[in-house]
C-alpha cells in the first residue's frame, strides 16, 4: 500500500483506539468522526474494526491533516510501487509544503495462498422476523447462533465480505492473501452437516462484522449435542471456537462419579439421594433424571431414551440452565430402576426420594453397571450383595428330634428357611400342594429350638380346616415341640399358656376376635399357612396379620398368585413391608403393565425382585418321588331340552351383560357378569340348579348321566374316588342318584362339624367315594388313599382345581392318580379352560422371569364366554 492509501490506513488505525469522542449516523450509512482540530471525516458505516460493538464509540484521531485532505486520502486507491515513485516525485515538485508521509517505494508485494482458518463464535442474537412471524409476539426474538468467519493470517473476515483478497503491510512487505471460496464453502457445508442452517439477524454487518449466523431452524435444535460432540471435533480439525457469555447452551460432562446416599428411615424404608460431582461441586442428580422421565412420559422400559441420545450421550437440564451430558448406557440402567420409584410429586424439597428395600435392592443391582458409589445404607447394601450370591446359602443338618427323613428338596427348603431367618428376612414357601410345606416349617421351628433361639413362641395362622392337620403333623413329626391350639369355644381359657408354648395354632376366622391377646405377644416366627387367605389387601384379617410382632415372618402357600398380582403384594406387605413399595405404586409399576399390557420387561423385574424371597418346587421337579398323574378331559354334549335351555339363558344373560357394561363399564359390572356366568354353569351341571321357571321343566342332565355311568365301573375296578363340585346343591342332587345305585360315600362341605370322621373312614377304605365341596375341601386334607379325582364342574381359576387334585397327588401317595374333568362341550365351560391357561401364565410369570402374564378379563373375553353353543 502506498500514497494516500497509506494515510487512510493510519486514520483507520487511530480510530480503533479508545476515545472520549462519539460518532453519529447519517442517511448515507456513513459514520462522522470528529478530529482533534475540530474537523470531521465520514467513514463507511460497514467498517467494523474501529467501532466498539458494546458502546458504539470510536477513538480519537490525532493527525496533522486538513479536513478536506482526509476525505481525499480515504478515497484514494492503493498504488503500485512504480506508481508510488512517480507520485512521490510529483508531490515533492508541486506540493513541497504538504505534510504527508511520502509514498514508500521499497515495499514488495507477496502473494500468499494459505488456507483460511474457520472461526466460530457461539453467541446469542436478535433474529430478524417478518410481519406474520411477529403478529401477537414480541418484535425481538433472541436466538442462539454460531457466527462463522475466516482468519486469513491475523485478519478475520466475515463470510459476507465480497472482497476477493486482503492486502496488509507486514514486515516491510505488502502481503496479499487471496480468499479461498471453495474452502469457505466446505466450512459452511460442515456446519450444515451438523444440522445448522444460515439465518438472518438484525444488522449482522454492524454488530458481527459480516460473520455469517447459523442456527438450528426450530430455534432449539440439538445445541447441547453440537457443543458436546461437534465443537471438540471442529477444534481437532483446526477451527477456532469462541463462546460469548450470552450463549445459553453450556454443557458440562456427566461421565464422572455418581453417588447414591442412602439414609434408613426405619423398617424396610429408606431415603435416596443421587448426586454427581461437577467442577468440584456436588449437584443433585435425581431432579435431572426424573426430568428425563417426564420428557419421555414412560411407565416401563427406558428404550425411548435412545431417541433423545446423540452418539451415546443424552442431555439433561440442570437448574442453572447448563446441560449435563450423561452416558446413555449408564443412564438407561439407572432409569430402569427409577421408573418404578418415581411419580410426579414424589421428590422431596431436597431432591430426595423415599424407596423401599426391594427398590433399593434393584438400585444396588445396577451399581456396577452405572459405576455408582454407595454412601450409607450399609444394611441395604450388604443385603443386596448377599442376595446377589443367593445360590451359596449354607447347608443345615435336619434336627435330631424330627421323626421323619427329609427328602432332598425338603432339606433345600430347610436351608432356605434358615437363610431367611439368619438375615431377618421373610419369604414365601410356595411348593406345589402335597410336597410337604408343613414338615419343612416344623423342621425349621425345631432347628430354632435345638439352637436355643426359640426364646419366644411361634404363631401359626391357618384356615379352620387345617388346624387338625397342624396338630397331628406336629405330634407325629416333632413331638418335642409344645403345641398350643387356640381353637374352639374354650380357647380363652388357654391364653395364659401362650408364653409356655413353642407353637401356637389359631385361625384366620378367630384372629379378629382374639387380636387383643395375640397382637400383644412378641413372637419368634409368625407363619401364615394357606397364605392366599390374605390376598385381599384391604381385608381386616390382612391388616391384623401385618400388625403381628414377629422377628421372622413366613408364608406357606401353593398358590401365591391365584387371580392377580395384588395377592402377591398383599403377602409381601405382611412379610417385608415396603419390599414391593406401596399398593398404588405397585399397581402402577407392575400390576397394570404386566396384567394389562403384557410387559415382559416389567414381569422380569418383578420376578427378579421376589426371587430371593420365594421358593417354589413343582411336582414336575420332584417327579421321581411321586407317582404319575394323568389328566383326562371328558367333553359332554348338551342335547334336547338342556341344550335349548342353555341357549335361552345365554341369549338373555348376554343381553343383560351388554346393557350393564354399556351403562357402567366393565370394571363396575362384575357382579352382573359373574351372575350370568353362574347361571350358564348351573345349566351345564344340572338344569335343576337354575332358579328359573323354564328350568323346572328340564329333567335331563348330560353330566349327571355320564357320572352315574362312570362311577360303578371305576368302583368295580377298585378305584378310590374324590368327587369335587363348587356347588353344594349339586352334591345334594348327586346323593340320591348314588343311593339308587347303591354306592356308599362320605361327604365334606362347609357346614360339616366332624371333619376328621369322614376323612378317617375314607382313608381306612370303609367307603370308595368322597363327595367334597371345592371351597371346604380344597386345602388342608391329606387323602392319599384316593387314586382318582373327578372335577364335576370346572372353574376359571386353575389353582383351585390343582389344590383339590393335590389332596390325592401328594407326598405319601404310592399309586398313579387319574384326574377327570367333566366339561360341557361348546359351552362357557370350554371357554373357561382357555382362561385357565392364562391364569397359569400369570403365576408362571412370577415364578420365573420371562413368563407370560396376560390374565385379566377384558371385553373380548366377555364376548367369548357368551358365544353360542359350538
């Protein structure tokens, strides 16, 4: 540069220094700068290097040049070295008094083609909006932008600059840097590859010096992902990155150490606080993670989190506005547990969460996967570690005073019961009916006495029908145990003997009456036999057993889940309050997803949660120790008047059910549904059961006729038979037919006073047939003299039928057992068999992970049950 162009450079340099003088704008988009001598110059307003963007002030210019010459100098073009020599001679000759630096003639031009260095400034700017965009809104909308410019040497120019080259005097040379449009376009393409697009902002030339603004077009976009992933990548590629204070997307790394602080709140409840260390400060993590859950709006699997992630990272917002970059795998692992813990409003003001022991165990299970450092809650952590090695429990020798030899699986059961006792845990011994749960429990209690830990009595609560069995089994198998029966009208006289007993036996029916005495006793072990009796969580009996004061709690039941998962929750509310959370949370997290949505992942989580506390062995597992069982379905076709009656009742009841469901909904119509099903089942059993005028005219019963054909032949073959029906009125119809056929029998039903007498007669072989109502005789009976079971009428719950069958097919049976099910073909009874399979799937889903648990009745099931014959 030479001549007056060099003077212009001096003016521009002076204007860039701090100043007390101001500047003003005119209509020609120029800036008027007042000089020290009172003169002023007009400079292009688009020249960004001399304007302070914050104050819009320019510096003082101290030049001994008259005002007219300043304008001439600024408008003078650069001259070549040859032109500078001629110009210098002309000025010295014609203007000897002119005070100007003489043109230099020693400068050499050097052309450099160095590639530009992309520079990116992350900032916040007002965005240009058209009329329609601002209708009803603020005129100015601020957006986060990435301002793109290019550095050629130490000169930074905006992408909007139209000059094709840059000239600058450096070390006595005129350095000419030619712009590289292809490289600049490549840099713009690079930004667009990350999802950024060029936008317009207010006065980009004046404010940002022509730097091209880029942004995500939706106003938000993936700025956290860009800052976390793209910016480091661009810096590695040689880009220069600056971040202004106003930029709203600051990202901090969340891949460091996570901590879980656990406080014990008493019992099986704890307080959880998750945290992460950021810049030397502990930041609460639970509000961040629950914020992610709210964004996902999920109730189960965290798979949707993948949709929010970018390159294995998911971003969550901190309270101060920063974004926390979290590793996707670690976040998913912990969210899979948090999803069952959190619901809106459950976080305390301090950002803590109340959790149960079971939920804490689930959290402990992901400790390794998430690199979660555990602080406090040592009891919970120790328990989790021990349960993770559940298969390594110690072997316990059966007590010397036990008057029987335990089978291998029963010894394993004793080991497991002792394991639970050692860790002060409760559990469900859920072996199939007939595998000896009572003997395992008695062996467990006897071990406690032999080891001198039985300093308090043990309480057994059971159905009334099972009391004689407990008393007889204890006397036969563990005679050294002092057993006290609190049953009968004179039981109050024995309350004073509780402290001297080893085992106290009472019933569910008597517990409410005697609670004033039993709830005040400190028990060593509380045992609930046939624990499905407390399946109703809201029942008074359930509330009472949960209030028992016992060191160790145990449930015995072959059917911990009969109808729905709420029954399982009710038993664990007795065993370990809090293990499965409260009832509402359990329904939201487990019961609804598993029963209604067939959520296999939730089912697997629940199965894993209860697995250490539930021991179940099926007959199939110990098949070598039991004789075979053969089940046979006997389909019977309804004909004539019985068939016509079924169709008449079906049509009438179906219409009634439809009307009721339409009026109240399925959930509030169950009474009408059950009544309709009852009438259809009664028609299938015997029309005389139906309380309708039309039924009185029907005298044929396909089932009863078939039964009376079966029984004589079976008895002649020497078979010993158990005949079950849910209807005691059906038993009343069968008995006259037996009398006519000369078949002797005994009977057991709910109103039977002497239960032991009929059992003894049948077991001793006095009679070949035992009539039993399903409710009264489905549990607590040992009838190994039988080798044949007949189910006169099926029910939709298979567990009830299996319990009845297991009166004969149990340990001690030495003959093959044959099971007959009489089913009216094409009727509601056949549809019930389909439902039975679904009920079995529900239970299987709890006993082992991956089981299918679709068991709830829905509208389609109702329609299926009321389909026409055939």
